[in-house]
């Protein structure tokens, strides 16, 4: 059964599910606010555009393989892995859940584009704004995450984990995660984590994030070779700024600037073989690489200690800490417009005139 919902406004709802399974929902120009329960629960398929979800105490969109919820469904499997959830031009504000403050999905396909996630929280699980685990495709394009957190696990902004097959798609492109932080537990980490599938990270900005665990910037994990490129990782605090876990990875055109590692760890934590090209790795606090990996650096600008006898440098500039160095500019998150003043807790001098902290647009 197909159902369209246009220009609906729903506020201050209680714990019941409002739009449940066995339907294809097409939603546009709607406003949902003050829900205790999920808004969309196990939909057959869902397309949401130009809508706002605000102040939820459960995931706004919940698609699970096996779920019991408020006595309504008992051990009811979700729809097949081909069922898509598509979110376009939407805004999620102050949404809180155990895992996946805004969107929780463990099956099917998730496609999110031109959307923003502001102050979304996972109180006892993964993915402050989005948690995707076990499906066949997760893609994000031109989205913003601002001030999101997962208090006890990884993925302060998002956690995308696909099935391990290389035929599965796991892409992050033209997006930004800023001021996503937590200090609640010592094991929290990975402000943005992606794992498995055919994994690609391009044009991603990670800035001013703070975690007490691994990778305050980004952490791609994959058994297949993958690439990360045209990214900026700036002014983050954590055990590492970038954590690359795989047999073979390629990183090109990346700014890794002004990050601080904790507990004497490395700025870049790697396993396997890594090839860096056309990267700027400067003004960071801590040694650059761990000593367990093999790394090749081509045409890179580096300042810092490379604590790795297996690192090979080709046509690189090293140990030049010129403060006037102009590093690359290639981040352009179209959906996030304008400039946002930094919160008072962040030192303003960390902002470079080449990097802009982006704001969250308002639809309503």
C-alpha cells in the first residue's frame, strides 16, 4: 500500500507509533515535533523530503531486522535488504535515542542528502545522529552534523556499517561533522565511522570534534581496499585524528591540520599499507604515524615527527612550520549555508581563514 503525506504538522505526541510497516510512505513539507515514540517504524519503503523532525525521544525513523516495540510488534522481521529509506532536504533537531538519535536502520538501503543534523544524541549506543548496521547501501551526500554525540559508544555523528561484500555501497561525500563531542566515558571514540562494503570517503570536513577514544576525525574500517580524498581534518582532539584500518588504503589531497592527540598516541593510526599523496600534515600536536604500518608519502607537506622506520617519502617537504602556509581548500558543503560563530568553549584562533564552520539551515 502506498501512502503520501503532504504538509502535515504534528506536535507533542506520546509513545505510540504513528506510521508503521507494510506501507510505502512518501512524505513532503511536514513538521514533526515533540514525539516520545518513533515517527516511522519499519516502513516497507520511505521517501522524506523538505521536512523537519524536532525534539524526539526515540529515533525519528526506525528500520530494524527484528524488533519488539511497545507491544505492537513481536519479533517482526524488517523488510528485505532492497527496501530503501531516502531522506532529502530534511532537518533533524535535538533528536535523542539509545542508538541513532535521528535515524536507526539495520537492514535495507539508506540514502541521505542535503540534510542537517543538529544536537542529536545516542544515550546508550552508536551513532549520535545516524546508526546504520547490516544493510546493503548507505550513502550520504552534502549533509551537516553539528554538536551530535554518542555518550557510551562510537560514532558521535554517524556510524555506517554495511555488509562486508564489495558489492555493498558505503559512501560519504561532500559532508561535514563539526563540534561533535563527548567526555562521558573513556572508551568513546570515532566521531565518524564507516565500515565494510565498497567504501569511499570524499570531500568530507571534520572539525572541532572531541572524543576520549580513537579517531576524533574519521575512521574508515574495511577488509577491501578503499580510498579517502579531498578531506579536511582540522582542530580535533582525541587519541588519533585519522584511523585507517584495512590491508591497503589510499589517501589523497587531505588536510590534517592543528589536531591534538591524547595519551601520547599518533595523529594517524594505521594498519596495513597506506599511500598518501598531495597531503598537508602540519601544525599537529603529536607524532604523525604509528610504527606498525608501512606508509608511502608522495608530494606531501609535513611538519612533525614521523615515528615510523617503514615510512618512505617521495618529493615531500618536511619540518617547515611556516605559520603562513596556505593549505588546500576543497571543502564545500552546499547544503550548509553561511558562517556560524564558534561556541565559547573553543579557542577562536583555531579557525583558519581557509576553513569555515558551517551553519544549520532552518526550514520552519
